[in-house]
DNA sequence: TGGCCTATTTATAATAC
DNA sequence: TGTATTATAAATAGGCC
C-alpha cells in the first residue's frame, strides 16, 4: 500500500512474496491483538505458510504427531488470544482430513444455525 | 485510527465497542484475504464475539452439538481460506476444553518443534 | 536476509443523516 | 441501527544498505 498500489494476485517472485508475507503477517497480528483488546473478545488466526519456517524439521514427524501438533497450535492459539500462528510444513489437506474424521455425523441443523449466526 | 488516536484498551461503551468490532473485523477479513491471495497460502481467523450475532439461538444447542459446531466452523474456515468466522455464543472456555480433551498425551518434542517453527 | 526509510495507499474514529 | 463522509492515524511497497 505504499510506494505503489499492487495487484491483488499471487506474488510469483519468491523473495518478494516472502517479504510481503513477513510484513503483512506482522500487521495482521497487530490487528488481531487490537481487536481482541478493544472489544474484549477472544480469537486467533491460523496461517499455513509452507514457504517459511523449519519445514524440513517438522516433516520428520509421523503423521499422528502432526495431528497432535495441530491440536497443540489451536490450543496455544486459544490461550494466546489473537496471536498469529504459522503452521509451517503442515498441509492443510491433513488438517482438513483431521477435522473431517470428527465430522462424520454432522447435524444439518447445527450447520444451518452456524451459518445463520454469522455477522 | 483516524479523527483521533484511541487508547488500546477495552471500550466500555457498548455501542461504541460494537461499532468498532464491526468496522475492524471487516478490515481484518480483508487483510486475511489479501495475505492468503498475495502469498498463495491458506489460513483462517476465528473470533469469539458473544456480544454480536444470534446468541440466544445457538445457546439452545446441547453441549455436544456445540462441539460439533466448532469442528464445523473450523472445517468451513479451512475450506473458505481466510474468511473470518464468528463463533457467536460459544464460550472459548468450551473450545478450550474440547481441545484439551484431545491433548492428554501431548508430546513435548512436538511442542518444542512447533514453537521453533514460528516465523 | 534483515532492518530502515518514506511516499502513498488503506483503514478507520468521529460525525452527520 | 445502518450508511456515508472525511480528516487522520496506520500499514506498507519499493528502495537502500
């Protein structure tokens, strides 16, 4: 947003994309902190950024441990209130699967109510 | 951030707080969308805002259904990529408990690796 | 790669309907 | 309560080291 207006599209240049990610995620953390503080609410943000962080190291974990890791991050996010967490090296496909495993019996009524509650 | 700089503290006035919440959460959604688009990553934000939305309606759900609801919201958040979800009427205490139930055997090694991976 | 810097773009607090 | 306006505060893209 500054020296020039940029197009809202995937940044193909690796270093530029990484720079933007670091700057904006920092700003996002600040925004979440401000919102939770000003309004006295709790919340968190999860970002899956395989490009950054110790990807290789986490890839060594067995799948079941990666699942524990997700739960851990969510738990810590809830405790930290509004801190941006990077789930490096964890495919959202896996996260998706993990959640689906607990969603075999979704009640449509719950789904409807949940959608109705969105601000 | 505009006509005047505000203090970063809980807004006690109900209507002012609600106004701020609505404006800022809208801005937050935009920021998340921009970040996920620009950097080609996936992510989501969860805000617990009991002040706003159809609180009463959701309160009628049995506890087990509220738990399903949480999973549903997380699932939809993952699918929606960067959409702000409001978990109206759901105490984060409950969310916290739900996650804890699945965290009885947390591996400290996972915890350390997770922390080390943060950007 | 990681900070700074600053010209601009955005986000938004206060106000008026 | 919602929407629109606008003066300012913040966030940040592109440079420079």
